[in-house]
């Protein structure tokens, strides 16, 4: 939520490319308060509100990475590998 490029840099790039709709997807283990409030909330400073004010519609996909089977499976595979190394 606080990295580079930030939303202040992304919005002009979206407008320059003529993008009128974006999908907000949290790249976090769990889609918690940050995703629901800071990203997709109705507050004036949320990503969704700031995009809307810039004329860009958004759709929030509020599912954490841990709830996505492909990602969860990858994490489990890495965990199994790490546990095997600890056992050696």
C-alpha cells in the first residue's frame, strides 16, 4: 500500500494510456483492514475513491493470496521443502 510507484504516479500513467477501469487486487496474505478500507473503502483517501475522483472506475477483488489455491499450494510446497531441510 505504501511503495513505489505510488498511486500518485500510477493515476497519471493510467490516464495517459486511456485506461478507464482498473481491478484492485490486494497482494497480501489476507485481505484485511488495509484492503477493505485503504484500498476499496468509501473514505476520500482510499484508492477506490481517489481513482473515481480521477475518472477511473475500479472493481475490488478482496481475496487475500492465502485464499487463492494456486498461491496457497505454492506456499505449502515451499513449507514442506523447508521442513525437510530442517529435519536433515
